[in-house]
C-alpha cells in the first residue's frame, strides 16, 4: 500500500520543527525527509536543497503568524489595549508551540554569518511585527514614537521568547505584554 501524500502545510510544519530543534546547520536533508516520512529521493522532488526549503519555511511561518497574530492589531472593533492584550496572549501561545516556536530567532542566530540571504525573510517578519504593534500604539502616540516603541517591543518579545525557552518560563513573554500595556495606558486617550 502506498503512503498517503503529505500536504505542503504538513511538510512545512514538520520541517519547521526540525529546523527549530537542530538549527539550520545541524539539520540535514535526510533528517527533513525522515521527519516527513518520505524517502530522500521523494523529498528532493519537493525541495532541491535546504536553503530553498528554509526560505519557504520562513515565508510560510511569517504568513501563519501574520494571519494569526499580527492581524489582531488591525481589528478596529477592539480598543487598542484589548488588541495588545490579545496579541500578547496569542504571542505566548504561538511562540511556545513546537511548530512555530522561536524559529526566526534560531535561524537568525544560526545562519546570520553564513547564509545572509535567509536574513531578508526574517527582517520582513520582524518589520511586520513592529508595523502591527506600531498600528496599535499610533492611536495614542505619534507615528514616529509609535514606531520606536514597536521596534523596542519586538526586541523585548524576541528576548523574552529566548529566555522563556532557556528557563522554561513563559511568564517572561507575559511580562513584555504587561509592560506594553502599561506604556499604552500611560497616555490619556
């Protein structure tokens, strides 16, 4: 009996998990094929090399997070503090899952000096995150200050995600959200 075909989403989830766990350089095509329950030859029909696959994983991850997290910032039916609170809760959940985790951070650290072409999709992801947060803060702060606050928050979230992994303590992500809410509510509407 033939094995059922793997969907693109399932393949990317499994590859994302493998990259997140072993890093870009520590992951081999054999490992990726095995994670997808495919032979290496069959896997090469999907992706001819690891770099091509990694770019697709990064773009796919970005789109998933954009849809599930960043979109909350643009929900004008919700007050800014509610949007920020929901984004914080969703961030904690998303970045603790194996399928997404801190993939962007892992790849950025692992490939920064040897695979500079992988940095563009990571920058795009971080820029989109900052843009979403900036949209929330622009309601109470000027556009320039909102952008500065948002970039700093992205840096704090990324650091908190790393620390949460190291110390197995997701409250570090919650603390960034609490700080962001305090900042947002520090200005009279």
